[in-house]
């Protein structure tokens, strides 16, 4: 095949203060046009007592119709085009995305611009979407998705009394406190030109960038976002057990850290985390030791940044960048009988990673893995735009390419030094969603061994290692462990 | 060696309105019956390599073995003599590959994606594991526990329980009675099924039951040469699975699923409908979005105006499959805002179906739905992996590459009268099974 027959140009006009930066990635042969309109705003901008305001505001804009068309009328126009209008709200970034076949772009663009600049603020849609948000907390997160619940609880543990800590969708009390006026004011404050990054990619016509830019001048000017401060995290429980009728036990653990993509240690840690726990691949140690060797669960992964899987794929979702990051480990649900063993196995592996580091083979193999695998990160226009926009947000131009190139120079010693410097297992906070929580509290506090029984013979080396794991010290006092009913979570 | 028996160039990229698969595709069948389909597309330096095996939970005909096709998919990662599991994982890592697999009712699909320099070794590894899979009993038993973990992960969601209940109630004899992951009792017994697993491999993992799809940036001649060499010795014929025929349903059925906490209220309703490849299957691809899509009157009434429903899920919507290999179900799931609203929701759906059966068809909406489906497909096939997934799922039910063309033609040909007669014939109470979620909190 011939090489790609189009040019990728990255036009960034950030130098002109009044002009929002534009990322343009033309690909004339592509059948679709992809838009990503990103605001440096997210749930971190929810005022205290109004948790969920940013997400509801964005949802109401994306779904609730425009001045010209009600929600139903907008569907009538967009549906035949298979045009997508979507919104994704994260902690510090909100992405309004649009996608349409290039033949229909001219019809689509004015509608999409109206969504952003002339929302309908329909009270009925406000009520509908606020109900949905509350249901998401009360009837979904608390009851029907234990893995997401574990992660939401970990957020709360890592950032108590900080807007990073509440679910992006909000809290029950926060949502109930919201009014349509709150939503309008939040839109004017957050979804403004001063916080805007514009992205367009794919088979768009030459005139599209100018039309898009002109259309977005109707956004309020607004003010640049304030720095996101992270005051020292107060001591909370080291372990929070969420009591719930659940067949299996979900575990998430982590601690906040100030690692950024600009940090010189970032490439070394990128490699280290891939070797330790690459998301949904069989290359990581955690996956290998916990699932492959011991059959404890479906998967075990580790992350150096806030991570959300992109749709059904395995790659990281772009545009969830934030000012303060955290380290985390995710154990997919384990049988309750093995919950303590699995937790100890993860702690043991973390401890071993810090004390003994990665081997030369792991470092060299992971370099090769990432050199290939990470090329798949930017295969679509949507993801290419996402990465370029993250680079603007983070101030890291060409981040992925630089990471790929940095890999070649990394040494095992550098990687292991970065691991030792950054990973402090003593700081881990642990969220556990399980039934019979009181029994787990007792087991955790007692420090008694938690042996595992396999349905099949195991190699001697694993059985010996198990004897260390089942006794792996848990430096916990009874006061370090709290238990809460799932029903009580996210009230306020 | 001249291995080429049949070679056809399928010109699917024609400008015909109905045909929307946008890439050229060439197919060749080796003497063993293994079919190799090559699809070049613009993805500089990157490829995807898919293996479709026409085996799924449909093939699980022996009692006590539900979930086995999926479990077996896991075992395919447990190595061979030449590439033991650790070596396989290490090579995948060293070649920088994305590797995964999935199993559904009619198919098991394996894939690799990555830099094209890795393609010869991928072919070598895949050819080896499909011919010479070999794992120890201990590895088998360990993997069975990982499958239990997958079951546990999925069943924290009441939607899975409801699907399980719908299939169990709607089917009496056919293997579509169980979900792909299997019933818990069988999943728990999986560690005991080592010998059966060897038999399963022999019965279904045969060249004439498989199709390779090579997609992206590659040299076709070189790829075919390597494939012929690496798979050349693979022999044998797949056994047909003796899947029982489902007797017609003659009475309405229902079931409830208990859930121990306040989950979102929902109802799942399914009707028996024909298999893929038929005109009726094409009708149901269109019918889902026609009845429940965002431009439908039901969506407008129940989601936006009366606000009884939070969302609908519908069979074959956002699903590449053109239908199933055997007759299965057309279904919808309504997630309601409040439990008491479910009867009103079902009544509104019944009214919409009755109107359809009565010949009241909105021709403009039908045309909008067809346009939506065509554009949706054209804009979704962005990466080799996505194209591989799409082709595997479209081809799996009938095994016929022409299914792709036919489906688009048939969908384009769905008339108002066809929708109406489908509703009259299939969406009737005697073919229907209804599953409702009941919250039963412990005091």
C-alpha cells in the first residue's frame, strides 16, 4: 500500500490570547468529520453542595435541544445523518464531540454549534436528566456495578472534602439542590472561550475551520480557569469496606501523587506500569501472577494516571487530563473466600516491585511492547485529536511520540530508581466492595493468615510464594478500617 | 505449492446505494477448506489479523457444558509445545501486539493487531496454536477459575441475570437457551472438564470451520505465501453440532428476576424470530431503530414527553450481527425511571406494535432509519481491528462472505409492508416472553 495520502498538520494558534487554540487534523480521504470541542472545566468546578452541576449542565446542552429545536426535533434532524452529538465530563475536562459523514457536514455543523452556543434550557429536559443522574447514583452505582463502585469509593478516599472526591455525576443532595438557573450560570462560567480548545479532524472541507471558529465566537468570553489546588489530604481510613449483597468482592487501591507528563520520570514510570499491570493485556506482572498463575479473577491492572477505558477497546480514553494524578491498582472481582489473599497478593507484588524492581528482560520486553502497542493508540481521528488536545492541556507537545522515543534510551536502573522514588506502598488506600464486611474487618485487623486452596495442583514455587503472601503483613489497626453500607454512599 | 483452489474478488466497494462496505476484499480457500480473506485499507504500518471460528455457545449441545465455547477461547491462550503459554505471552509482548478474543452464540473470534513487521510471526503463532494447542490439566483448571471471575464480574449487573432468564424461559430445546458465559453450575464444574476440552478442540477447531481476515497495511502475496506454508498441514473437518430444533412457542411466557438492592427497574421482552440471511432478519435490523431509536415516536413519547423510560436497548441495534445462525429472538429492554411505570411502558410498546401490524407505517421514518444505518456503518469502519470485528460478526451466522452484500441489499429493500407483515407474523403474544426485574431487599 502507498503511504497515507494526506498530510497531518497541527495548527495551534494559542499565541493569540483572544483566540482559542485550534487543533486541525485534515484527512481528506476519511469519510467522517470529527469534532472535539473541549472546555477546561469539569466536576472540579462543582460548587460545594451542588455536586453534579457541571455534568448536568453539559448533559442538558448535549441532549436537551437548542433554541431552534426541541430535544425531539433535534433527534429528527440528526438521526437520519447518523450524526453523533455526545458529551463526556471528567474532573477538569469536558468534551462535546460531534461526528458525521462528510456529505452531511454542512447540515450538521449549524446544529452542533447551536448545541454549544444556543442551548434550549428546557425545564422538562432539566428534570428528566436530573432524574437520570440521581438514578445513576442510587439505582446503578450503589446496586449494579461493583467495579465502578469500588473506583468511586477510592476517589472519595483519596480526595475527601475535595471536588475530585465525589462522583462526576454528583451526589444525591447536590443534584436535588440544583435549579435551572444554576445550570445556566454554570454554562456561562465554564463553557466559555477562555476555557476552550477546538478540535476538528477528518474529511472536512477547507472552509470548515473558519466556519467553526466563527460559530464559536458566540460563546461567552468568560475567564480562564483558576488553578486546581489540592490541599494536603487529611488522614482518613486506610481501608473502606462497602457492605453490599454481592456475589464477588471488588477491590481498588491507590494513592494520590504529583506525577505529571512533564516529569522527567514519566517515561520510566510509563514503562514500569505497563510491565506491572497493563490494562487488559497479559503482559503485566499482576495479571500474570494473580490471574494466569492463580486463577484469582478475570484481571488485575495498575495505572499511573487516572484511567478510563475508551469505549469497548483497551486503550486509555483521552481528554481526562487533570492537574493532580493518582496511582491505582484494580483487582477485578474475586471470590469472597479469596478476597484477603488477593488483596495481600497485590500488596506483596507492589512491595516486591519497589524492593526488587523490574528485571532487564521485563524492561527490554516492555520497551518492545509499548513501541508497537502504543502505535495503536492514535488510529482514529477521534483519538488523534484527543491526544493532541491533551498535549495542549498538559503543555506536553508531541507527548506520545516523545514517550515512544524516550523508551529506547531507558535503562533498567533508571526505571527501578523511578519506581523506588514514586511508589510508597504505605500510602495506599484500599476500597473493598463485599458482603460480610464485618468479618473482613476482623480478618484485616487480626493480621491472621489467609491461605488459599486451589482446585488443582500448583508448582512448588507458587505454593511457597503463597505461604509468604498469605502472611503478608497488613499494618492496620482497627481504627484504620471503616465500614459503610452501599446504601449510604454518595448522599452528599 | 499451488494451494489455490478458489479465488474470488468481491467488488464490494461499488457505488450502489445499498452496498456500503467500503474496502476491496479478496478471498481464497486453501485445500483444507481454510478461507483467507484479505482487506487492504489505509492504516500505514499497521495490521489486524482475525480468525473466525464458527463455534459458539450454540454448539454446547451436551448437558452440563454451557459456557464451554467461551471457556475454550481462554484455553487458546494456554500455549503449544512450540510456543508454551509463557513464550506466547512473551512474543506478544516483544512484537508489540494487541491480542484478544471474544465468544458469542455463533462464533469465537481471535485477533492480533500491531505493527506490520510482526505479521509473519503472528501467522506462525496463530497457525501453530490452531493446529497444535496443548495445555496441562493444571493450566486448564486455573483458567476455569478466571472464567468464574469473569462470570462474577458480569453478574453484578442485573441486566445479565435478565438476559439469562429470558433465554432460559423463551427456549425449550435449542442451545440458545443459555447465555454464552454459561450457567453458574456449569461454570463451577469447568475445572473437571479437561477431557471434554480436548474433544471440543478436535470437533470444532478445524480449517473448514475457520476464516482468516487480514486487514490493513500488508503485502498480500507475502502474507498468502506465509499462510499457505504455516497452515498447509492443517487437516480435518469440523463436526456439525447436533443442535436441537426449537419447537414453535404457542403460549406467552414470563419470568421474574429477583435483585437484592434497588436497581433500575426494567423489563426485557423477546419474540421468536427467523435466522440470519432471511429477509425477515434484515427487517429486524431495521425494526429495532424504527420502533425504539431516538427518532421513533416511542422514544419521543416514553423517554422525552412522559419521561417513563430512561433508555431502551434493542436486539441487533449497535450490533454488527445480521441475525443469528438459527432462529432466535427480537427483543427490547426498557429501563424505567420508576418501578410502577413498567406496565404503562409495555402497554405503549404494545400499541406501537399493534399499529405497525395494522399497516400504519411511517415511511419517512423507515427511510431515515435506513439512511442512519448506512451512514453509521460508513463512518464506523475506521481501523483494521474494527473492520475485522465487523467482518467476523457479519460472516459468522451464515459462513458466507456474500452475506455482507446481501444484508445491505435486503435492508435497503425493507418496505413498509415488510415491517407490517413482520409485526403481524412474529411480534405476537404467543411468541413472546417477558422478564421483569423484582427488587427484593433483605430487611
